[in-house]
């Protein structure tokens, strides 16, 4: 169903015209319009919504690849999308009971949001935000590598606006931005596409990001750019790619990365309160993830994994790049297609292919998260504060079990 809708969008050339595409590179052209759907209530520039269509031992779990395919909810689970969309309190109570039983007390907090065709139909939270304080659906969790999807959308918004192309060389600009001299001439051949697709050949730099090997993302990137970069490389997942993408966004706009994400994506979606925090910082509406003293992974990850968000925020963001659902779309059709993975276990541009659709996972110390836009029209996000499950993609099977308990065959007809 979703793929047919994508083809229909591709067949419409009317949706592909964007303001500012012909302007000079590295200037500030008008913001590209969102395409398709209804405007809703933007929190930023309404034009965006004009419709034209210290070293420590590293936890292996937090440096595991985020591409292990998880279980997915089968289309023949005995319920329909209409069942979910029109579910009453009894069904959602069963869903929450099943999910909460698996995630708490194995963890100290968890959250979930379920969206059907662009509309959030359920959100819940489990456990405690901090000791003695119950978690709320409006509390934000560390979403780790789901930050990569956010960064990819933002960078592609700049592509849509004519500030760069996916395939133009950007390596020397990055080196200049972090004030280093690239020794390897192949650094110059880096492109945004290679960053977003993890095909730069950058090493994983696990000690850099998780072992206190750098003070910040820019510090980490400076070290990487003075090393060796192959002229072409196959897929290798590395946080360095998205750290670099965040620095590139700053170089192109002259603004802090976080500000650009708010202006280009979050404010138009009506999302406020999302932010990047220091490793040991916890806001009043944020879940305490209890990091070990002296760590700085949030500072070094930056655009690769440092966002805090609610599950509701995450499903809303992913819906803005799902061509087959209702609601405004952050990118024109050709770039929506560029983002898509080409199969299960494959990585697109900020998205992973799963058996039941596309999305991303995230894992850092005491944080696990997953978002999945399913082929059957349901999009969900789950966020966890704690150590279970050790492989974040296993959240898919946990969610599938909760759906199966809440919507068994025949419930809707009963």
C-alpha cells in the first residue's frame, strides 16, 4: 500500500518544484516548501507549510551496529489499521499492560506513541522519570541514533533549497570548518551522500565517541579528517559520518546545528522542547538516563546521537518523510525516495530497512529506542531508559507482542 502511494507521488511532477533551487550555492535561499498534506499549526515560518503537494570502559551495546533487522508486526495479525485507529480504552489498556510488563521494571522508564496515517492515536509512559516521580507521555528520552534521521532530513532540506547537492565535494569545506589541514587528498572527495549513507570509509571511532577520546563532535571530526579517507568505500556504520553532517549544516548556514534543525524541521511540525543536552544534564521534562560519572558521549555524538525527544515527537518527524501517509512532507518526492533503504537490513540516507517497513534504532548508555513506519500504515516509536533489551531492534518484537495482545483476531467484531 505504501509503496504504491510512493509511485503515485513520483508520477506527479507538480510536486517537485521548489523555491530557491536555482540560487547560488552556500547562500541562504528561501526555505523550500513542504509538499503534500495539510498545513496543520506550524510553530515557525508558515511558508514552510505552504502546500504544493574521562575514558571509561565502553559498553558493547552502545557501539553495536544499528542495522540488525528486528521482528515486525505481520499484516495478517488478525486486526486491521481501522481497529487501531478506532481502538477504545480497553484495547489500549491491554496494549499498555503488555508493553509495560516487558519494559518495566526491567528498565526504570519507557514511553510509546502510535500513529495511524499521520494522526497520533495513542501515547503512554511507564515507570519513573526520576526516583519517586512517575514518567509522563510528555517526558523526553535520549533517542540516540534516531538523531541520524533528524540530521538527514535537515541536511536534505538544504539540498532541496539549493545550498548543496548530494554529490558535490564537501571534504575540504569540512576541514576548513574545524580548522585542520587534511593530509589525505581523498578527503576532498567526501560528499553528503557518502556521509548520510555511511559509505565514507570512516572508522567507527568507538573510543573517540564513547571512551573520552574527544571533547566535542568538532574535536572528533578534526581528528578524523587528519587521518586517511578512502576515495570510495562500501557501507560501514560510523557515528563520524553524522557528526560531520552536523558540522556541514553549520558551515552551510552559519548557524548552530540545533537551531537549524528547529527552524527547518521541528518548528514547522509544531514540535517544541526537543533539545540536545550534555551527558550529565537532565531537564525538568526529561527522563534521567543515569550516565556514569565523567562521561561525555552526548557532547561528542552531536548530530549523530544527542537529541532528546518524546515518542510522539519521533513518530511526527518520521511521518513527515513517509510519502504514503497524510500530513505535510518535509522533502520533495525525489529526496523522499533517496532516503529510502533498498531492502531489509539496508541503510538508505538516515533510514534502515526492516521486514515491516523503515525506521531507525538508537543505543547509548542506558538508552534504547526504535521507530518503525510499517507497511500496513501504523507508525510507532518506543523509548527506554535502562539496559533492556540490549539490542534495540528487539523492541520491534516487543511491540508486536503488545499489538497482538491488544488486538487479537475478532476483538473488533466482538
